[in-house]
C-alpha cells in the first residue's frame, strides 16, 4: 500500500512536469530541424550560443532548490509559518540575479564566445542569437519561483497547458521568422531567437495567471506574506540552494569545455554533439521530472521523519528511469539514422553519428542514478554533497575527454566515452552517500 501511495504522489507531481518538458524539448527539436534544414552551420551556432547562456540561466532556476527543500520540509512538519516566509521571500527576491545576467549577455557575449573557440565565420550568428534571446532572463526569476510553488503544492497540471501554449507559439514563430513566411523576411538564426523570446513572454503571462488564480496552490504565500517577507529568509534558502546552482553551473562549465574540445576537432563536431544531445534530452526531461518529484517527496519525508517514504520514493523513481533508459537504448539500436536525418542532409554525418545515440542511451542508466539519488540526498537537506561530486566529475570528464580526443586521437567518440565514465563513477559515489544517510537515519 505504501508503494502504491508513493507511486501515485510521485506521478501526480512528475507527470505534468514531464509532459511540459517533453513538449518543450519537442519544440526545441523542431527548431533544430528548421535550422539544420536552412543551413548546416546553424546547428553549431545554436550549440555554441545556447550552451554558455544556459550555464548561467540554469543557475537562476537551480538556486530556488533551497526554497523548495525548506518549503517541502515545512509542509511535512506542518510548519505553516516558515512555509509562508520561505515562499514569500523567494517570490520577492529571486529576480535580482536574472537582471544582472540579462545585462551581461546583452553587452558582453563576445569574450565568452572567444574563450569557447567560436570561429570568425560563426561569431556574427552566435552574437545575433544571444542578444535577441537575452530578454528571457528577465522572466526566469519569477518563473522559477512560481514553479517551486506548483511543485511543493503537489499540483503541476498547469505546466502542461503552459508547455503546449509556449511550444506551439515558438514553433509557429520560428517557422515564420526563420524561413520568411507570410510576408516576413527570412531571418535565419536571428529569427529563431526572436520567435523563442516572444513565445517565452506570451507563455509566461499564462503561467503567472495560472499560479495566481488556482485555489490548489497550497504553498502560495499571501500578498502580505510576500510584502512582509525578509531578505534574510531568502538568504537562508539561497544559501542552501546555491550549492545546487553551483552544481549545475559546474556541470555546464564542463559541457562548455567539451564543446571547446569539439570545436578543436572541426567545425561540424559541435553540431553533431548538438544533435545527439537534443535527442538525449527527450529522455532526460522524463528523468528530470521524476527527480523533481523525488526531491519534493523525500524533503517531506525528512520533515516528518518518515524513513520508509524516503526509501520507497527513491526506489520507485529509479525503477521508472531504468525503463526510460531501456527504451532509449532500443530506439538507438533500431532506428538511429532516420532520427539523425531529421536534423541534417549531410550523409556522412548521418552515417557516422548513429553509434553516438547508442552510447548516450547506455549513459542514461548512470545519469538517471545520479539525478534520482542526488535529489534524494538533497531532500535530506544536504546540498553540498552533490556539489562536491559534480566538481570532481567536471574535472574528471574534461580530463578524460582531452586525453581520449588529443592523446588517443579518438575524436568525437572520446567525448562521449568520457561522459559515460563520469556518470558511472559519480553514480557509485552518490549511491554510497545515500545508503549512509539511510543507515544513519535508521540507527536514530
């Protein structure tokens, strides 16, 4: 009966997040298809432009993890006062960092791209994309805060409507602006950035309305709670969440260095990586949604001192992720070339990239373990551990990739093998920590 309850609660939280993320990733896949069919260079442009931006944007989304943990623990403990304070301060103060990042990417993108080794021929396209996409930063703070309210309220259904609305608008606008339809000029990569930005803002309007109007947002603070909330409360939650934000930052820095290594191979290498990464992300968003539910429910379990729920939720979550990884491997074996052909017309790229889909499918077993177990560890209130293992992993994956690419002359294959080694090693380390938490809890 307990397992059934864990399944139900986990899926209630995770499925809407999952559907919203899948819709979003399908939209991004279609964008890449549009861009790849318009010009093969645009795939490398997109990879080089979005990777550094997402490195900083993910920091904005991840820093609210501390508030999510504290709010969920307060729910588990029945502490409404602290729940209101943490939620109110998060909404009030979570916009400071995104505004700074908006200004940075609007005025200083070129030095970052130079460090990444972006070629002169791709640089103008990358700069166009970044500057037209930068305004999205201005709504990430509020969006991240409201997402936490939904998640900790165990009511995430509005995310599905939001995902459909935003993705539909994005696909339509990208089609119009990339190719120049309905009287608009063909704007290429610039049109993709403009279309995405407009869609994000229009979708954001609905998202705010859904959060403010629904009566099911049980952790939504009152107006007075927001106005009277203190920065010190936000600082406490941000101090806890900054470890998760730095963890994501470290992962993204590692990814940036990998792209830098790929750029050193040839101009197409980053584009191939972008294609494989785009397909993998469809599976990762499913795992990520399950991970979000895992953190919420393990945080509640920790708040009410329920070790059975803590263990049961983690086990149920990982079993779902194993099934996702198996499906990914099967697809990678059965039909890799038709999938890659959606993104490019280049026959050599289609034939040479099929093996990378299989490698990334295998990698999903280790990645899933890190995402689920990592969120369970965070649910206990320990956000430092995952930061430490990610820092170790970032150094490791970059070092291994550099050795395999430049020392062993393995090319792109070396990068994918390095990623697999990194996930497996960290999965073993993180599992050891998780079992220690459970044992220590059981002894108490």
